């Protein structure tokens, strides 16, 4: 369409120039041209130039319009593409938002489940702690009961009255009584040697104890010494020996080393890991053993009376 317009204008311009040239030629051959003719010629030429410029300007304007239109189409296409991209991005963002929402819901559910698990664990820990406490209490009770069941009576002796020796037997057990107890005192009168190195024997018969309650004691009982009627004890005679005491189910048998100055005073101490070779006591060594006995720090003095 545009080239058709250009072609018509070109044909019209050529036709006009042709006719104009013929006319100028005809006038130039017949008579001389006037100043007005020259002015008309110049004006016509200028009009032709203006027309050519106008045509060129129109062509330029049309080309610019077409370029602008093409650029607009391309811009539109780019905008459409950008819009499609933006739409895709929006849809992707929507999908991401939906995914995040689902993840948030999942996280909320997981947090709730975790909180529930923590509360359950805390409750279980409390129950376990209470169970452990109850078990410890029961174990303590069972241990105490077992200890009471396994506990054995334990007898101890206390010697009193050096003027007339007596014995007090006590039971240190808190739950078990003493049954079928027995004690015996065996001593030597070291101031009355016989047959050179031997000594006069002074002893009691084995004396039974029927019953002593837990944490109870057997009242002072006189030690009935068996003496030679032909050689009675004299005040100041030194009696050295040991006392043994035990019972049928006692924890252990106890022994005490004893030194009594007849009618004056007396001492005793429990025999532990150490002792004296009683069967080896002779006149030539007895003073050393008595001296060692009297040097011990754990000696107990026999009281003259009980307050």
C-alpha cells in the first residue's frame, strides 16, 4: 500500500516535470522569458523540492512509524513473556507458600508431639523416681528386717567386788536374747607356788545362764571359787587368770584376763588378739606377764560397789 502511494507520487512528479519542461521549452523558442516567468520557474522548482522533501519526510516518518510499531509489537511480546514469567513465578511462590504452610502445620504437629513426649517422659521420670524411692525404702526395711533376723546375741562381762568377786553379764543385741549362756573363771594363786614352778588353782565351775533379754543384763552373781580347804586365800594373795563366756548362738566367745588382789582390789581387760600362754605360766616368768598386764591402757578396775 505504501509503495503504491510512492509510485503514484513519482509518476505525478515526473509527469509534472515533463510538462513543465515542455512548457518552458515552448516559451523559450517563441519569445524571450520575462522576470515573472523566471520567478514562476524558480517557485515551481522550489515547490518540487519541497514536495520531494515532504515525500522523503513522509517516507522517513512512515519507516519510523513502522519501526515503532514493530518495536511495540516486540515490546508487547516481551511484556507478554514477562507477564507469563511473572505469572509462573507467582504460581511457584503460591506453591512455595502452600508448601511452607504445610511444613508449618507439620512442624506444629511435630512440636505438639514432642511436647507430649517430653511431658510423658517427665511424668515417667517422676514415676520412676518415686518407684526408686519406694524401692529404696522397701530395701531399707528389708535390710533392717534381715539384719534383725541375722543379728546374734553378744554377751559381755563386767567384774565387780574384789572383796567377794561377782560377775554381771549383759546382752548388747537389740533383738535377740541370750539363751544357754555359760561362763567360767580359771585363775592361779601366783603367791602360792607348788612343787617348784606350779601354782594353786582357783576356779569356778562352768555356770549356765538361762536367759538374758535384748539389751538386758544378768544381775551381779557371785563367783563361787573352788578353794583348797587346807589352804584358804589370804588377803593380798594375787589371783591371775582368765574368764571365758559364751552362749549357744552368740556372735562370738569372749575372754577376759583378770588380776585380783584378794580382799583389796582387782583389774580386768578383754582378751583380743593378744593373750598370755596360760599353760606356760611358771614361778620364774609370772612376774613379767603380770607386769605386762598391769601396763595395759585398756585395764578396767573392779568397782568396790555399784552406785
